């Protein structure tokens, strides 16, 4: 005897169906957000670095091209200097002075001494910040070795200057009324693939001359 065709019926309650649809929608939205975050992560680091430089967030110092227009003021502040070397970089790195007292707005030059203790050429670049973190937007550097990658010959010793001032506008920030000391800290990190700098024209001519056979 032939069986009668079976008619399937959806016995899933409407509430369950609505719940499943909502879960699918949430999962779809979450997937889109994750994809967006992954794409944005490529731009996150440069944006974060720009944000820190612009705002002084996380103790990032500012870059100035000249002395402040208002000039130094009578209020003084102590600036301490800290130095660190990350593992993998065979350098000795110390400030020549551990602390100086300056007038706010006074342009000051201090020096760090760096020695390559390896028997080979090595390269590094410094990261920096100031403490307390809230003063980063007021600490202005006119010149600093941290702006460029540093390459040192075996056993080379070098003095590296830092030219800076504390922006006089800090006196208008009442959160820093009791500020007496700022610490400027550097850490040198190894550079595995240093940028090859082109030879100057004189050096290039000299190298070519060395390759020529004697006349």
C-alpha cells in the first residue's frame, strides 16, 4: 500500500524563531565590527603616534623650532634625566648630568653620552617620554638625538645633545601648580635593519679613486 505523502509543519514557536533571527543579526554585526577593527588596526599605530605628539598624551613631548616668544619666567623647575638600553643593544648610555634646575621658558642644552661596546657597527633609536605624564604637552624639544636613527662604529663614543624648554603656558594649568620636578626618560632600542645612508659626493669620489689602479 502506498503511503500518503507527509506534510511537514513548522512547529517552532514564534518566540524561538524571533530569537534565532536576532542571534543571527547580532552575530552578523559582530563579524562586521571585527572586520572593521582588523582593517583599522593598520592605521591605529600612526594615528596613536600622531595623537600623542599633538596632545602630549602618555608623556609624549612636543617638538619646537625656536625659543618661546614670551621668554623665560621667574618660576623654576627641576628636570631630571633618565637613560635605559633595551636588551640586544650593546650600548652604554648615560646622561652627563642627572638633574638641572631651569627657569620655565629657558632654553637649555644637556648631553647624553653613548658608547658602542660591541666590536661591530650597531644601530639604535631612542623612544622617550616625560613624567608626570600630564606635562608632555608643555615639554618642548628643539633638538634631540631621538628624532633620528643612530649608527655607531665599533667602540665609538658620542655626545648627544638635547635642547629643550618648558612651555611658560604651563603656569596657566592649575593642575600643575605644585609641580616641582619633571623627569625626561629615554630608552634606546636596537634597529635590526638600519637605513643605509648615501655617501656624500666627496666620499663617493674617494671610494671610486680607491678602486682605480695606480697610475
